[in-house]
C-alpha cells in the first residue's frame, strides 16, 4: 500500500517551511518510533531537546518535532547564539519498561547525523538520559545539570518587560502560572521574591500543595488558571494551550510563558494585539535555557546570568517594533530573527568539518 499523497504533502511542507532535514526513525526490535527535525543550520549546528511522550498519532509526533525545531531556529537567532534549530521526539511513554534500549536506539540515529543535531533536555527526559545518549552521540548538551533556572530567569525578565508595557510595576502585580514543573516552580520562586502575587495550578496537586507551603502562592483550579483575573498569564507546561476559543476569554493584560508554541497558530498573535494583550512569544521569553546550554557547549559560563537577562532587551525591542510597525509581536520577532539569519545565509547548511 502506498502513501504517495501523504508523502507529497510532507515534501511540500518541508519546502514551504524551508526545512533542511527530517529523519523518521524506527527500530522494531526495541519498539522505537522517533523523529529528528533539523530546520535551519545557517548559524551553526541545530540544537534541541529530546522529547519523550506518547503522541496520539505518528503525524502528531512529526508535527510537534517540526514546530519545535522551527521555533528553535528563531530562538537561537534572537538569543545571539551560534546554533540552528532542531528537535527530536520519541513517540513512547516515558515510563516504558525498556526505556534505556529505546533511548540508545534513538541515540544511534542521532549519531548518524554526525553533529548536525545536538540533543538536549526536554519534556520526558532527564540529565541521566542525556548522559546515556552521550555515550553514542558526538556532541550532547545539558549533562552538567538542568538549565530550567535560566529558562525561568528569561521568562521572568520578559514578564517584567510586559508589565512595563502595561504600565504596571512588578511588585504588587498578579501573575497566573499554569504548570509548576522545573521551570514553572523557578518562575514562581523568582516572582514571589519580587513581591508578586502568584496564582498557580498544575496537573499534579502535590506540586501545588508544596508551592503553597514553600512560597505562599494561591492555589487555583487547573480549569480556571488560563482565565484567571491577573496582570500576566504565564503558561509553563505543555504548548498549544491558547487557541481561538481561549483568546476571547483571557482576562490577563499580558501573555508571557515558558511553554513552547503556546499559541495553536501564530495568527492568534494578531487577535491578542487587537485585544490589547501584551504578548512576549515563547521563543523569545524561554531562550534562557538555550543560552545556558550553549555556554556549556563552549565550556564558558562567564557572564551567563547577564546574557540571560539581556532577553529583556530583545523583548523590549520586539514590543517597540510591533508598535512602530503596527504588527503583532510574533511578526515583529520573526522579522528580527529573519534579518539575522539572512545576513548569514551563505554559511548554510552546517556540516562537521
């Protein structure tokens, strides 16, 4: 049975979105089904996390890998790091019994790219997993530790810029955080230290209970957190939480979070602008982790905190460009990133010497 139509659709999408490479991986012996997406290597080898989760379909796994890899291209350009955009996803429950075998099988496919894709931490994988992958891959990142603190630091700096654009001070403001995983909890800690009133929800009630005890956050029902009465809404869990039905119901004045691809479609940025909601796109706000892992690659973490804090300057420039040109912030950010990439286009694609 052939799938000519589906294959031509995928080929057209690769061309339309200017993807360099998409690798579909299978190892029936261990049950591996995974995808490696390399979007653009103009600025350097592609870097992106290894995500491990069970997707509703193979097509959904491919789509997630491609969306995240493309966002990483723009994130790297705006963060000023010499890396391209990549991602890999393993379509399996992270609690699968033969987890190590699946990870090793995926690592061998990554190794075949000879450094064009550098794996890092992501949803469903750990530092220990990256150590295992690193035994089979020429370059791997985030083995020294979880970069979540720096991801959160960049998100908080972006929240500060959004509040500034709303004419609000940080102290005394109210921020609703969806998700208290590694990044979300760091965001909550930093905001509470800055005298922000934090509302928080998570799929795991234990995380919420612990954050209430440790930080004094206000527990909020998970079904209500997106539409809470707050100055800033900060999605810090899975992406795709803001769709066309959610935008009209938002009560926050600003949308800034760590979740990748929090908008189901970039076009929703126009709707946010029409509603007067200040928005810092995730590929700007959550770049702190990328900056940290790039510093690890160079084995030079001097000035790391200052470089992460500079995300605020990028966010401010983007908001100003949006206002000046009368466009939504996603369009403004993509324009800024594209200018950087096109200025270096002669170096594409990247291959290990």
